C-alpha cells in the first residue's frame, strides 16, 4: 500500500462507549490491530496498524485543539518500519486495540472483561456530525471527554509503561478518608483480572484549575456514588510510576448524601467492582492503599489529626 508522506486535516468525529458484552457480539469479520504509543509530555502518538489483508502501516501523529471548534486538528506522517522502531523506544504509555468496521464506523475493543469498548465515526462536515443518529448498541457519548481520550485510556490500561528517564509528568490529586460512624473506612475495590486486586480510598487527579476540595468531592461521587464534604487535611503522599509522579492530598471527610454505586462510567474505566465500609480488622486482611490505613491512621485519628503529615514517596505497585 502506498501513502503520501504527510497529511493534515480537521478531525471531525464522534465517540460513544459500548458495553463490553455488546461489543463482543459485534466483533465479527476482519479486524485491524492498532498499537499506539502516547509519548510522555507531548500531544504526539506513534501508531502501528497490522492486519491479515495488508502490509503494516506506521504513522506519527500530533493532535491539537482548534480555537472555537469542538474537534481537533490532526497531522499525520507516514513512517518506514525502521523509523517506527527508532521512535518506539521513546517513553510513554502503550495501548493495543482491535478495530472492527461496524455500522459505518469503527468499533475499538481494548482488552477483555471490564475494559472499555468505543464506537467512533468520522464526518466530512459539522452539519453531518450533528445530524448523525447513533446506532442502538452504543451507550454514553464521550466526544471531547478527556477521560476517554486515547491518551487517557492508554494511561489507564498500560501495565508496563515505558520510562523516560528523569522527564516525568507531574500530577496533583486528592482523596478522602471517610468513616460511617462505626469505625469503618470507605474503600473501593479495584480488580483487573491477572493484573491487580486491591482496595483504595476514593480519590484521583485534579481537573484544570479545580481546587482540591472539589477534586476530592467529585472523585468520591464518580467512584462510589456518595456525596462527601472534605474537612481536615490529614496526609500528603507521593508516589510514581515510570512516566508520572503524583502528589496526593488526603482529607478526612463525612458523607452528606448519595448511595454506594460503582456502575458509573469512570468507576468502570478504573476497574472498580465494589465499594464498602471496612473495619480496621478487615483492612488488615486486604491489600489497601494508602497503606497508613492499616495502623498510622488510627493513631493519628486518636490524636485529632493535629497537623497534616507528609508520609514520603513510594513506587506505585500498580498503574
């Protein structure tokens, strides 16, 4: 297959989540395997496309926002196999998906189990995009949702991210330490079959200029369906994987409403299978993060969390 070496275009596409079971029933016929590498600290993506029918295709792309438009501009360069191998050594997050042609668009399946599937279709104009009627098998539309961008999915699903020396990304986040009045702490259960199985207090990264109290409140609701009010800053914790260093602030908090629910789309993306209030004894019998919930938390609680405590930096066990 022959390609021009470079092309740039305004990418007009819409995207939807698809239930994994529904996606599996639609995954028929020839598929293309797409291997993507999202390079650390950039808007760039390295891609290899393979199939049984055609020779491999190698591309290097850069996406950037277009002022006044909900759709980005994308510039692609076609590469030789040798050029691809050189660039593939760079640091970043990798993800592999199977792409099927379905209902005039593309169905991308990432792994198995609770991993997401995405249906997307491209358009020649804004008018045709607005008039498009989505097929019945799709779920929530995620067009323009950064939480489900290719880079975000790669970061969430990559279990062996390629390091980039000292050039780490930095992320600030917040979490909540919530009790139920019976000496039990709120935790969510994260299970990715064959990769990890642990419990963690709700929390996650700040979005834009969002203040960290708002981050903690939003993350608790997204992960387990409860409305909380953050109160005292108790701990500052740092951890890192090969591409990113995180600084996380843990706040004590109280429940103000809602009900335990882990069926939300972001909980699904993070492989959260359940949420529960666990006692100190139940916590001791499980792999739990932050680890200080096993002992130090209870001592500090007895002392009234007199002042915030820095608990150091650690390598991440899972990501």
